[in-house]
C-alpha cells in the first residue's frame, strides 16, 4: 500500500508544474529510484510547464529504437523528392521546429539558428540530425549541466570551453560565462533534448519535405 501511495504521489508530481520541477531537480542529481522512472516518464511529458517538458526530453526521454533510423532508412528518405513549401509549414506548425530554432530571424533561440543550414550540410546529414538527434549532438545540441560552488545550477548548450566556460542558457537563449573557479562540477549530457521527428509522427515524406525546406532559398 505504501508503494502504491508513493507511485500515486510521483504521478501527481509529474503532472503538476511545481512537482515536475522537483522531479527534474531530483533527476539531475540521479536521486529518482529506477522503479519510479517508467511511471514518471509516462506522465511528465504532459506537464503544463513547457520548461519541464523540455527538460523531460533529456531526463525522461521517450526515445526508443523505433524512433531512430538506420543509415539505409536515412538514404531512402534522402532519395525522396521533398516539397519545400510543405516543409516550411511543418517547420512552423506540426513539426514545431521553430520553438527552439530560428529560420531567417523567425523562431526560438534555445537551439542553433538553422538559417542557411543547407549550405553547410548535405541532405542526408540534416535528415540524420532530425531522426537521430543524439547521434548528432555536434549539430549544436551538446548540453552541459554545471553545478556552481554557490549551489546554483546552470544548464545550457556548450558554446565555448575554457575559462570562462560559455553556455547558451537553455531557458533564455542568452550566452552565459562561468568562471572556472565558480564551477563545482559539470556533467555532459549524452542524450540530446531535441526529440526525433519520428516521435512527432512525421512520415518519411514529411521528413524529406523538412530537409527540402532547409535546403531551399526560403531558408537562406
């Protein structure tokens, strides 16, 4: 009975804004028992707080083997004729790419600016980054969580390593400089917080359309 009560409490926390923040903080410190992970993972992605949901993609990832793609599948998508106009619609609507990324000055600042990205990467590389984001962290999504000597925690995308350490704050999109003397510990995240587009329910053709948009003049 006590275990059932604890699981009920964990579910309630996963579904509330304040509770979700507590769970994310506990996850950062690796203090959530394995027995509660599946339950929290099942519900926290429905949390009303958008920042909690973003963090949940990293700490309670829903990514499974079925959400990734093999090299063969990537090449199959790359051979499809993409519709750049539909790709633009997907970027700003169902694909929700604009939430974290900018295209020609429009969109979020959490992730890297994708304006002109088609000039820097081949279509197959862009497709791989969309369906296998954790294998493409160098694409601009390498995240670090820094615990400072004053007890505060800063998380963001690595912009420069040295003294100071430069991070792009994952909440504000602003660059933060942290002196080496102020860093107590730093953890690099091996899993990208960017969700695979397959988790968004996009078809192979729609993924090809997104790649076509990023390679088109509409994104230059």
